[in-house]
């Protein structure tokens, strides 16, 4: 039977304490007990349904975590205050001094900076490799390797990871495959393809309204319990706790994710095909010219399409900046980082979201100065959007009339 992530979300039923169709928000940092024994049991993790302190857990956070676990098909999930607040505890929970990580060379700049600059202070090393080549991945595995880390669709180059192949390697060498699925919620379900742990920045497509920051770790009950352990759990002790009001807000937005992802994908494919036909250097997993187009098709939940992220290369940073400023002036979107908003967002990742990566490494991986990353919005008339974008490009001599 096909995996149906949106159905799994919609099959959950929550009522507020007064019968509200939205669960009540737990607006408390601490919780009272009728007996000291129950407080002790709760602190030790032995009292189901009881809450001690909202850094440990809260009803609002657990509702959202349950819905996200259902979406990804994991036993449970833990929500955090940001995407990095999900990534960093997972790595620190799985690795100790002397351990080694294999990571995709093209990942979000914050993740790259953490692995490249911060974890070496703790004696944890990382090899950054071309994750699309399984032979290179296997050759990089050492005796002390603990994690293979990748993004389903990489930021910003939109490389696609062979999650089934990586999962087989991870199982063969007793490693954890950790997948950041931020760019492709619903479209790709990494757990169904063999991944063990899935991470999202909830800030992006899942929330969809660019009004909050959040993250989630989806995994087994045991691993999430380890993250929450009061004695040595990285999520518990590092304190990246989501606020209950934000959790309740994201849960409401999550219910429309399936509709939004379909429109993001529809608009993304339309623009990608038009840009490529115009002769622009365009990268989008839905294009047959994408080197991993067939791989993506083999992994995807087809009703949600190829996602809302695409890139074009206009040659120089000057041209890229001119175009983005003009598109913003024409109300085509915003010159802003992040993604998943109802308006199109565009940025030059080499000088923004990937600026932590040194220039020589950017060039080596193919991140050029003229690259523009688009998060395509929910435009109702995408043909009009395209025509106005094309007019901007003609005005700047990027395209011929």
C-alpha cells in the first residue's frame, strides 16, 4: 500500500479541553501535581500524560510532534526552537570525541559551519563529499564513522540524494542515515526509503507563513527518548525548546501543507520549463535535464510534485543583484533568504545562505556567483508572473527580446 503522508496528518484527531476543534494551548512553563510521588515519577519519565516543565515537554509541542511523526512515518518526534536546534542535538547525541561524519558537500550554510568549524572543537571530524556518488560515499567511510548526513534535495544546488542507496550503505556499515528533508516535505518520505532520522526546519514550507522559526527531529521512540533524557539528552540539556504558541500555530498551518506543496510544485515546474526554453541555465528536479530527475521520480510521492525550489544562473553577481532588485520592485517577490512563503523569495546563496562556505569550495561544488535561488510562491496566475519576470530579464539584457 502506498505511503500517504497527508492522510496520516489528517487522520489525527485532537480536541481542546473545552471541545474546541483546535487543541488548547498549554500556556504554562511549569505544571502542578497532586502528589510528590507523581512529580518524582514524571521527572524520571515514568508517568504518561503528566507534564513537569515545558523545556521537557508540553501538550502543544507533543501534539505538533505527533502530527509530524505521522507525516514522516516515524514512531515519534521532538520539536525544537529552530532547524539548527534540531540538527545540532542529533549530531551531538550520536557522536562523541574521536568520531567521524560523512556529509554532503552541498548543505545549508549553518549546518556546514557547525560541522566544519564547531564540532572539531569537540574532536568530531567531517568529510564533505559528493553525496550523489555512492562509491565516493562508501570510500569515505572509516572505522570511526557514525553518521551519513545529507539533504534530500540539497541547499542550494538542488542535488538529489539516492536515499535508498545511502540507506543500504548505512545498514551495511552500521551507520545512522540522517536526512534533512526541509526542501521536500510530502514529496519525499525518507523513512520509507530507509533513513533512520529525519529533520526539518519547520520555518520553511511546513509552516509556510514566514512568521516563526522551528525545527523537528523524527525518529524511533528510543532515539527521541535519548534526546529528551534529563541526564544526557542533547535536546533536553541544550534547551532549544519550542514555544507552545508557536507549536499551536505551526500545527494549524501543517493541515494545509498538502495543498500548498502541490501549488509550489506546479508553479516551480512551469517556471523551470519556461526558463530552460528561454536558454537560461536552470536547475530543477522536475526537468528531464536534471541529472537526478529519474532518481527523484523513483523516490517521490507523485501527487506533491518536484517541489518549489529552483535555481538559474545569470553569470555574474552584478546581474543577479540587478535582477533580484528589479523583480522585487515589480512585486514579483522578495529579495530575502528562507523559503516556503506564499510570495516568491529569491537570493544569491553564495553571498547569503551559503556564505559560510569558503569561495574556493563554492567554486569546486559548482556554486557560481551568478546563481539565484528561487523559492517559488503560490501565485494564482503563474503565466503572468513568468511574463513579468521575462520582461525584467530582457530589460537587463539577460535574455533577448
